[in-house]
C-alpha cells in the first residue's frame, strides 16, 4: 500500500566522526529502486537520478532528476 508521507529518498550526512544526520530529500515517488550519479547536465556538479519501477503502463513509473 502506498504511504505518501513515507520517506522515499534520503541523504545521510556524515559529520566526519561517524555521526549521521538524516535529510529527507523526497517523499513521492515511493518506489525508488536504484540511484544513478553522474554529471548529466555537464555543469561540473554531480547530479542524482533516482529511478522508479513501472510494473505496468498504468503504474505511473517515472524518472526524476535532482
């Protein structure tokens, strides 16, 4: 069952002393399966591409670029 309030994409920030701070990046989509990182737009900064599952043409699977 979908839970829109659930965290879907998080970042765990390490302060260098193995203490981690959780940052919620996104809630929807709730079915992220993999994450690709590269400089997709060639601006010299790393971009993240979380990818979702689309089990049927009606599930609304999508790719979102941050």
